[in-house]
C-alpha cells in the first residue's frame, strides 16, 4: 500500500472507484453515505422552506399587531395575570441579575416565584434580597430540599397564581417584551405552550461563538419550521410559557428523565396541544466555554432526550394517533441519534479511506459540500435573525470540528444510555457573565 | 503541494485530531465524574433507581409539602 497525501488530480476518481469496488462493505457504506447526504440536503431544504414561511407569518402578525395593538388602560387590564417560575440551584452568582431583568419586563400584571432547590451557596439569601427591590410585582421565594429541577418547577407552579406560567432558568436574563410577545399566542385555545428564543450571552471564545451560531441556526431554521407546523419539539428550559390547564393535564414535569423540558414538550404534543415558537421573546443564557463542560451538557441532553423518547415510545401504538406521534418521535430520533451516527461514521470511514487509498481529496470534498451548506445556512440565519455577521465565519469550522466533537459525545452518551450506565445531573459552573 | 492537497491534508488532520480530542475529552469528563465524591451536594442520581413520580398534586402542597418548605412572601 502506497501512502500518498494526494489530491489525485490525474484520474483519482476512477482509481479510487476501482479501489472501493474491491471491498463490498465499502460500497455499501458509500451508498449509505450518499443516501444520508441526500436526506441531509432535503432536510435543509424543507426546514428552510417552512422556516421562511413562518418568518413571513411572523412579519405579518407583527405588522397587524402594530396597527391594532395600541394599548389603552382597558386593554392593559384585560391582559391575563402571568406567573414566572424560576428554579435555582447554586445560582448565587447570577440569580440577582436574572431577577432584576424580570423587574424590567414590560407587562402590567405578573408575579415571580423563585424556588431554591436546596442550594449549597447563597442563592436563597440573594434571592430574598430581591423581595425588597421589587416594586413592580409580587416576589415569592421558596426554599426546599434538593430534589431536582423538575420537582423545583412543579413546586413553583403549584404556588403560581396565574393562568399562564412562564418557566425560566435561574441563569437566564429575559428581554423586556417577553411576556407580551408570548401571551398574544394564547388567544388560540389550541396553543398549550410557546417556546422562546435562546441567545448566547458569553460570546468570548471560539467554543461559545460556535454555540452562538448553533443556537441561531437551530432556532431560525428548525424551531421556526416546527413552529409553522405547530409541533415545536423542545420548549427550552431558559424560556417557555405554558397554559396552566395544559400543564395540569399532563401533570407538569416528571423527574424520570434528564431532559425534563423535552419530556414535558413530548407529553403536551402527544396530548394534542399545539406548541409554537416566538422569536421576539429572548432569553440570554451563558453557555459552556470549555470543551469538557460542553460535552458534559450535551451528554446530559442526549441521554435525557433518549430517555424521553423511550418513555413515550408506547404512544406509537395508540390507535388514530400513531402517525402523528411517529412524525414527532421519529424526527427527534433522527436529530439525536441517526444524524450523529451518520456524521461520525462518514468521518471515520473517509479518514480510513484517505489513509488506506492515499487519496485525501474525498474527505475534503465531503467537508466542502457540507461546509458550503453550513455557510449558506448560517448566512441565511444571520440575516433573518439580524445577528452578528462574524458568526458566518464559524460555519467553516462548524462541521469539521464542532459538530464532530458534539456528535462523538452524543454517540458515547447513547451507548451509555443503552447499557444503562448511572449518571448524575452534572451542574455546570457559571462564570457570572450574564 | 497545490492548494487542493493542502486543503485535503488540513481537513484530514483536523478530522483525526477532533475525533481523538472528542474521545479524550469524553473520557476525561468520565474520569472526573468517577473521582467526584458520590455523596456531594445536590447531584441526584436518577438512572436505574425506582422512579417515584413527583407531580402536580396541588392539594398535596397545602398539607404535606408546605410543612417542609420555608415560604417567604
């Protein structure tokens, strides 16, 4: 075997094809990857079409609201009371910033319920200090023994007085218009929840910048496309508003998965509630700035999502609902398992083929076609979301570095979930940059 | 080496480096988790335990849960 780093400009394709033909399994893999690439491109195309339709719909709604939405004292009084539930565990560094952002919310009637889930730092004391600062709304601080986020949210919701509940994280800062932008969707009685827009606040190194791009793309394309069909499949922990009756119908959060937000969303969708996305309601969050913390977060998310899928898989047997449920669960499975496996498999296979055959251009072409797709998608999202244009540059390393890194973690987490390895919550350390 | 070869080699090296880094970082994280004291703080082990559903029984909070919660208005 000759090992040559070569672009193989002289008829490399036919020599590589001859080489590949000698291994039946390799030809099968090539066929699989070709199909995967076609599916991936189709996925992008469909998501972009639906997300653009949703984008147009949002523009139309906003224009309509601008014409009709002049506020009067009567119209303000008619707005429903909203309860904001903030679970917090060791969020001492940033809990006050998060609560102060709530005092600035542009909405006439709301309360804040903070649940300290047995923190070992000064979260409770710092949260209590905020009671005196509030002149806009009633603030309730509940201290309880540690029992997990789901339990803390349920405790907060049980104390909530409003007919609509906004759940957020203790490390989140909300945009001023959040409540108004979310509540308007509940005029439609079929809407059970509204998912908010999550943006990265600590964009200070490559890891966080790429995550910022990932969030922008995920929300501007996937979430909007899902919203157009009213089947948003994850109401993010940092910002989600719920109809109280819908929450009560599904008995709130369960604590048997590590992705309580995904689990709750699935429960609502499977009960027939519609869930949409509101891009104007923004939650600013800190994301992991180190690789190990990032992997820790994705490890938990992946296992949590798989736990939620497994938990609700039985609904596929429900008469009359199996088709719709299969679409919801199948899409989640594709995103959380099939995509990462295919991506990592393609990379390992192409690395092996490059080394074995000496023709390295194939891997470069694979990267190039995906990166062209990524850059175009990033440009579309950045323009639509009016985001920092520098984020487009990070699309070049998105596929070859970031996506691969995260996908390996997802696969290893999936293997651990399959064999039932014990895990813990894995609380991320905050830097207090909110 | 022409530009295509440089690009090809860069992508190849980066891909291998990322795969190695991903696996190494993952095992570093697992090792860190394994070394951490099991009884610490609020980390709650759920997997493989008998799951007790805790949920929204609003009336429950009035009689039992409120006793253990220190509520400040």
